């Protein structure tokens, strides 16, 4: 019905069409840090580190979808 309405864009089926808005948000948006995560643990006695590998800290997850 939308595509017949004359709107400036069209809609089509995709891999997200069977998800509710809540399911989409939980699966595909934003960082969900572990409850015990505390950024102060990064500082330690030497202050700010020269560099941080966020993959090792659990802050970066795997690629979810590049399609």
C-alpha cells in the first residue's frame, strides 16, 4: 500500500522485517556494557594509558551485518 501511495520512497522486504522495534534495538543498536564494567579500571596507577585495545576490554563486538 505504501509503494502505491506516491511517497518519495519505496519499501521492500528485508532481513529486519520480522523484528519488533524493541527486538531491533536490542540486537542492532548501541553498546551494552557488562554490568561490572567500570571505566576507572582503565586508569591504574600510571594514569591514562598511551593506547587501549578496546577489543580486549570487551567494548567492541564482532561485525553484525555488512549487507
